């Protein structure tokens, strides 16, 4: 199943609950604008290289569009379209005054030098600078991009439009970025895990966690949960699954990845090393956190999963057919549009600070993040109870209701 088809399925389930008719569903689901551009750069050896870039602007009924910029070889229009739609429902679920957008370039950044990535970013901005801005569409980091890419993006955009750091979020702190932005998505995942376990009556010390994907989100989620006394018994990346049934020493693991030239777990030996796919099927896991690519849990491997709780740190990690099987088995899933909303929430805080020309402390950022995520979680939990539906359907019900109300007030224009 293609990514946008999966997103549409979850949308339709909630829309059916709300009684939203067909033409209204189509108006809410289809993107407002889709852009595809050719991005050509000169490689360090003088050769030309051509890449395809995308920006999908899904919805702006609730405010400027907001969404990340992804550099990954699998980036295509369908994936970006699905991610832009998810951003619309995500910002609505946590009640931020934004719509949804997403962008990306089909490229493996590991195959480019730092200077080549900078050229690629600036060339992409040259193509799309006139359709993004602090009041229209505000990009942010995503898979394969980071604070440096955001700094280059902002600098290139300002060459056309003048000084305005609120054009993009996830910038370096020294370049008007927000303290706590880099940790925000993983910290949000961790805090929701704590809240859900309290709801389910489980103590942290007796709740084993496994995290698939050890990039920015996975590392910060692991750090937060480890500090909150959760045993993180397995983590994985492209080099394998690293497993200790008694709990990994997360500080030691993080030190190792910082010393690795590609920030990988490869070479870490203070635990058992298993195949990459082994993590999903570990029997001792109580909380499974997919924090890598989408579409990793399907009807083909769902029966391997023993965890009674799944927290979707990645976007779209569970296919609809697998999601139905998990729900029927009684597995509790916190959906992506709630679980990983910490990043866009702190991006909103950064945007607000940029517009006010005022900087918040890290403590304030964390307090505001916790307040926002707590309120959203409680709303989703109560909606799920009220409608007798999954937390995913409840989150979509809240998101669709808020966007639909804004569209109705605007007259669908």
C-alpha cells in the first residue's frame, strides 16, 4: 500500500465516525498545491548532478503551512503528499495554529560532501523561495536534514526576501533557533510513554522498551526514558539490533554513536548483537517504539510483535491492515500524529520567539511542551473512550473536526 493511500484509509475511518460526506472529505484530504522541481548542482569533482525536489502544501485553513524537509533516496511525490497530510492532522491534534506541508529531495546525503549538501539546499531554495515564508509555509528539519541545512535554507531565502528568521525552524540556537528543538520529538515520545504507562497502571521499572531507529528521535527518546527509569533493552539502526534483556547502558550507547563517523551503533559490543529485524519480535518488550522509516509493520510481520504498547515515533510505521490486527488483539497504539508532535510543537515555539524577537529558556520550552502534549493526550484518550475507538481514530477525529470547522468558517476558500 502506498503511503498516501494508508493515510487516506485512517482519515476515512475517522471521517465515517463523524459523518463527513464525500465531497467534503475530498476537499479536506487533497493537497492545495504540489510542486516538483529539478535541482542541479556541481559536485566537488566538477561533474553535474541532477535531483528531484518536492514541496506539497496540504492545507492552510488553520494558519500557515508547516512541515519538514527530508533528504532521503526514497523520497517521492506520494510519500511527501502523505507526510504533508499527516502534518495537517498533527498540528490540529495538538492545537497549533498551522496547516500541513512537507518537502524533500530524492537523495542519499551520505553520498554527498557537506559542501555538496549546502549547494543542494541553496539550489532547492532558489526553486521554491517564492512559495515559502513565515506567513505561508515554514519548513523544518526532517530525516536527512539538520540545523545546518536549516541555516543554509534561511540564509539563501533571505537573499531574496530580507532578514526574517521565522521563515524556517530547527535552526542553530546561535541563528535564532529554539533551545530544546533538537530533543523535542524524542522528548515528546518519552513523555507520552510515561503518561500512557500511568494510565495503564505500569511502573517504569517493570516496563521494557525497544526502539527501532537510533537517529535524532530514537536517541532522545532513549535518553529520556532511561533517565525516567525505563529499561531500554534494545535499540537498532541499519547496522543491527543491540540487545540486553537487563537494560542497555544508554549513556554508553550514546557515547559510542557520537564517536562513530556516521553516528551508527556499529561496533558497539557491550551487549548482544542481533539481526536488524529481530527487534520487532523480541518477547520481553512491553513498549515498542518505531522511530525509523514508515511502513515497517505490515500484515506480513505483525504476528511477530509481542509488545502490548506501540508508540509511533516515526511517521506512518504501521500499515492499515496491521493496525486493524493490532487493535483487535488489544494492543494500545499512540499514533504518529500525536506521538511525534513534540517536534512541530517546539518549532511553533521557535516561530513565536522569532516573531517576538525574544528568547525563551530551556526550562520554559520543556514546560510548554509538556503542557501541550499532556493536553493533547488527554483529549485523545477521552475522545477514544467516548466514541469507543482506537487512539488513532480518536486523534483523527479531533484533527478533522478542528480543520473542518476552520474550513467551514472560511467558506472552503
